[in-house]
C-alpha cells in the first residue's frame, strides 16, 4: 500500500513538473525581436503570477478606438530584483511600454521597459521588465 502511495506521488510530481515546463516558453517562440513596439495606455489589470507577470493596458489608436493589450514581463522574482513590487502599477495609471510584438499578430507583446507616465506613479521613472528575451531572469 505504501509503495503504491509513493508511486502516485512520484507520478504527480512528474506531471506537475511537465506542466510547469510546458507553461514556460522561449521568447522566440511567441515574440519577434525584429518587431519593436511602443504602447502608451492605462493599466486595466496586473497578473502577478509565475512563470510571467502580465500587465494589460487600454491603448487608444489614431481613430480613438480603444484596444486592450497584454504585455508579458519577466517572472516575479526577476521583477523584484529590479525594484518592482506587486503594487508598483495601479489600475488606471498611464504607462508606456517598450518591447517586442507577438508573432501571431495578436494584441500581445513582450515588455522590455515600462515607463510611468501619469501622476499616479512616479512620472518618468523607467523600470526594466525582466524580459524573457534576456537569459538572466
């Protein structure tokens, strides 16, 4: 009975490890470093989770149409080493994000730098987004 329980635990560990590996992807698989993009918008959501933190912003185009974009940042520990905290970005705060466009043409990007542009944060302050394009996250 004990051997069976240990076997189930080992199998569960392998499944969980496989799920974590699958969830983490390479930068080049999803984003194109040859397609830089800069967006300015208001924060609508921050998902502070592993393996990557995501921020979502409403971006207004030239015609005034608002589109919600997702920006993948590095892992929480990588952001914390660069001065980020869970509450660094506030909902509604205006920010500028520089990074690389998604390969599939979706409204997603990999963030390289985030600049606070509204008075809700620290205007002009730029933080490194611990991009997965770098190997030292």
